[in-house]
C-alpha cells in the first residue's frame, strides 16, 4: 500500500504542463506515468522533443530521414495514448544537441505559446546522465525559463496568436538521482506507461522485453514508497 498517497500534490496547481525532452520516447519512459495521471486530472500537456531521434537504431542500413519520419509518427501514437494535447519537434539531429542560443529561443517561444505553468525536463546536473542530448535539453529548457518572462527577449515571439510572456511557476527535473524530492506512485497506471512506451516500435521492437531497464529504474523509487513503481523528480526553486 502506498505510504505517500498525496504524491501528486506537488502538481496540485498545475493546469498546463510542458515537457522538454531530447528524443521521441524520453517523455514516455521517464515520466509517462506521471504525465498520464495529470491528463486524467484535465491538465493540458505539451510535449517538446528537441531532436528527431534520427540515429536511434543499431541497423547501419537504415535511412535517417525515414527513421525520423517514423519516429514522429510513433510520437503521435504515444501522445494519443497518454492524452497529450500537442507535440512539437525542434528538428535537431540526434546526438548533436547543444544548449545554444537558438535552442534557448525556440524553447522560450514554446513556453510563451503554450502558456504552460509547469515544466518537466531532464536534470542537466545529474552526474549519472551520460547522454549529451539529455543534458543539453535540460540545460536549454532551464536557460529558457527566465528570458521567456522578459518582454524585450525576442519580442517578435509575442506577436504570435495566443502568445504571452512566459508564465512558468514550477520546474521539476526528471532522470535524476540527485536528492529527488517528489516521488509519484505510478503503479496503477503502469500498463498505460508501458503501452505509450511501446508505441515507439522502432525502439522497442521486442515489446515489453525491451523495457526491463525502465522497470528497474522505476522500482527503486517505488521501493522508497512501498509500491511497485514510482517516478522521481527534483523540484527547482523558482520564482
Ligand atoms: Zn533520450
């Protein structure tokens, strides 16, 4: 039985959530259980993938353009399963993501367009994070937070329909083992997390057998709560 029945309380005021990830399948495997529970609470969810995931194969005969197209389709299929409102892909090449000024501005634009109040992204400071794209996505997402709120930063973005200065009020980092302070029991929705992850058929062609690593990652925080599976986050103090 869960000893932390109020673990979603950290998101009690969340109405619009934006998730900034690096690759198609990051959201689903890293925080898909939490995202699904929030969609069930009528939170509007926006998914941003910075790269096309176009080297995500061990088959050297695959064509990168075709793989990118396939992964965009898989992203949409997963989004439908999780109830995600809208997906964005910033079109960068997989394995080459840098937290540069252009990426910062592109992410800030999405904070402004979506008027998200809550951000989920990779923890760029977790020393265990070996994927450079994950670190870069997290760094760029954090770097975009402050300027998105400043009207003189790329003011042309504010002319777009529906855009306003950024209004993020809460930031949570996933893929972290750096003093996580929010643990979310995802046991009840684990079938949905698995289904959304498996929508990325190009990545997990053998089905659930390919997701043992994800279950292992989710068992450790689950054990802290006394449940089977949990997702963990580190909250960043922002104002
Ligand atoms: Zn990734």
